[in-house]
């Protein structure tokens, strides 16, 4: 067994924040809200963004792609490079990079340079969420890890409910650069909060990037990440084209489109809290409920496209079920990642962005092949079902190994 200066999450007494746990969790949740807003803001202000840079909407979408690419690359890269830092130190560095990227986005004059800035902004994204979840879990007893992780991840849901619409408002009235400036300033506020309220943990100066990578070679970790990369995809297959469905099939009034988006955000927030509650009782039940429930909800979606009120209910249930998966997978990684705790937690959000690309691409293919909007629900259900099969495979392999799940060795 290798020496480990900072014990794995849940193996020691909870860390005591300098101003209390409530203040520390509030800072971490606010940070998740700010970073989530930074990711989702451009989707609502894309027309203004495209017009100001003299781009078509399709070409402006490359800024979204650049950010997502930064997330996928940055989560493992930055976490490995920061292997010797304490989690608090790493979180402070990541927040500074996030602030720098947003301010750079404000300053860049050409579309290409803005895309570079968005790529840089995406680099710390996954690691911020991953480290925040680990810090939150370290401040509570093992039996309440799901609650703590869910509390932090609820910041992402709040960003879709409040942050993204606020950014759209700011962009429409003051310009998209002002919106990113505000996000950058909120990032600085989060930095100050982490500096003041997050407890200082002991860094592992003896750690190395190689040790972080080799410790990740665990079948359960890889299957958990694969579950995320596939299982979350169905939500994006539907969400990406939801506005088009509402306008072209359901034919709702324009004001109701925003109402649907708010309901979707409420569903995400509810899912994060439901998932956290289930994790602290039975982590496998939480994951299976989320994946099976979302499979059914997405199949139902295909049958409800012409029913306004019924579709509204399903638009709540889909993100509620899918987002309940987040706390389960994030917590499960803590059980199996060993010395690669930070890397595995960060990669979970890379997997989430892969799911985003996978789901949106599948939806594009289905619509491009003229299968119609109802096919989005079927395609999304197949992805959720695929995630469920991967998770069940992980449980089968674990059972065959003969080692109790909650006491896997963390060395």
C-alpha cells in the first residue's frame, strides 16, 4: 500500500471549515452556479453573439464546441499537473484560470481568438466541479456524502434556471461581452469565498502525475465514467432540439417556450436533490432509478409531442430522472478511485460533456435522416438504456470479484 498524506474521502473525521459547514457549502454551490452559467450562457445569447462578430449562427456555434473541447481535455490534464497541490490550492488555481478565460473572452476582437478564449475557459470546468464535490464530501460524515455532493451539483441546475436566462438578458441589453464580464467577476467572488471559507487540507507533495494516472486503472472507475458518457446523452438528444419541437410540432405560443425551459431547469434541480437523497440510502438504487426512469420518460416524450400539458410534465420528469444520476456516479467514483480521487471526479464532468456531444449528434443524425422529432425520444431512451446496461455490467463484475462494494480497497 502506498503512502497517502490526504486520506480518501470518507475515511477520516469530517474537515472543519473555518466559518462553519453551511458557509463552505454555500461557496461551493455558488461556484458551481457560476461555472455552470459560464457554460450555458452562450446558448441563450447565441444570436447576439453571432451578430456582433458578423457570423452565421452555425459558425458561432464553434465557440460552444471550443468550450466543450476545453472541458474534455482540461479535466484530466490540469488535475494530473496539479497532483501535488491540496484540493483547496487546486480549486483556487482553477478558479483563477476560469476568471482569466472569461476576461479573455471579453477582450478578444476576432471570432477565432474568442474561440481560443472559450477553449481556455473550458479547461478548468470539469476539475472545478470534481474538486468541489470532493471538498464537500470531506466536510460531512460518510453517510451524508450524497447530500453534500448533491448540494454542490444543484448549483449547475440553478445555473440553467437562473444564470443562463440572466446572461441572455444581459447580452440582449448590454452585449455578450458584458455578460461574460459579469461571469468573470462572479468567478473572482467565488475565489474570495474559497480563500476565506474552505478548510485548508494537507497537500500530498510526494504525489506524482504518474501515480494519479496509474491509480485510475480500475475497472469500476472506467465503467462508471462510461455510464456517465452514455447515460447522460439522452437528455441532450432532447434538450438540444426542445425549442424546435415546441415551435414546429407542439405549436406552443412563444412565451410558453421560456416556461418550458424554466420547467426543465426546475426538473434538473429536483433531480439533483432526489438523487442525493437516494444516494445516502442506496447508491445503486439511485443510479438504476435515474437510468430506468429516464428511459421510460424519454419513450413517453415521443408520444406526447401534441399534448401541451402532458408534455410539460414530461419535460420536468426527463431532467429530474437524468440529473438524479449525477450524485450517484460522483459518489461511486469516490469509493473506487483510490489515489486518483481528484482525477476521477474531474473526469466525470468530461464524460458529461462527451454525453452532451453524443446526444446532440444523435439528435442531428435522426433529424437529418428524416425520422422526425418523435425519434428524439426513442434515441434518448436508447442512450439511457445503454447507460443502465453499462452500470449493471459494473455491478455484475463487482459481484463476481467477491469484494463488498462499499469496502473496496482505497490505497
